[in-house]
C-alpha cells in the first residue's frame, strides 16, 4: 500500500517503519544529492515520480509492518 494509506491504517507504527527505511537509505548512501536548479524539467519530474515508488508499506504475517 502507499505510505499515505499505511499511515492512515497503522498510524505511528507505519511512520516509524518508514523512518527506519529512510535511515537505511541514508546510512548506505543509496542516493546522492543533486542541486535541482542544475536539472532540466523532465529530469525533475522523473525524480519526483521515483520518490513515490519508494514510499510503500507492506503488511506481512501476524500484522507485522514492513517499509
């Protein structure tokens, strides 16, 4: 489910799971920051679309939540 739907359904648990996932992305330097002013409009639009696919929550057995 999307992050928004997961937060509505599971509240603080979903927020904590997402923060853990984002922290892991940061710790392992998965992404490198780029100045948005240096990107063409098409690349900015594509980058925004990609961030939506990162924010997902999954319910697994026994109501455990995974980011």
